[in-house]
C-alpha cells in the first residue's frame, strides 16, 4: 500500500526537495506537483483524493492557507512546508495537521510522514472496533 502525495509550491527547488524525499519513501507515491496554486485548485478539485498535500504558504495568486480551505475535503493530511515559523502558521490556520520548516531536512520529513501514517493506521483500527 502506498499513500498519494501532491506538492503545491511556487519555488521549483522546494518541489524538487520534496519530490526526492517522496521518491525515497517506499510508502509514498507522488501524483502531482504544481508551481501555481490556481492550477492545483483546478486539477485537484476534479481529481482523486490525496493522502498528503504539501503546501507552501506564500505563493502568487493564492496563499497556501486559502488553498487548503478549498482542498480540505480532497486531502487526508495537509502539511505546510514553509519558511514561516510554525506558531505564525497556527495563527492563520489552526486545522492543519503538520508543519515542515524550510529548509526541510530528510529526518524531519521522514519523522512527520511516519507519525501521520501511524495516526492514519490508528484511526482505521478504531473504526474497525
């Protein structure tokens, strides 16, 4: 079993880093990357459900926090990947599951994904009781 991922970030090098980390994790599969939040909104809204949606905060056209409001029903977990401090992000959006500070380390990425997969599996076990 694998978990589907999508990345929305207006900086290509940030997409490249996350892409590499996703490719190195046997439980993850990258379904889409977007440099433009409007393109992401059009495509993801019409597409399949995504397990992990990685969003930058500051993007031209639409903030990641606004985009998350539109895509919340399409993503199992929303992970902000941003250079903002986590407490600043929490003031903007209290409903996101995780935060990865830029620059993102592989160790932090892996720990975050592992934690969310464990939460997902625990939820499934509780629903089967």
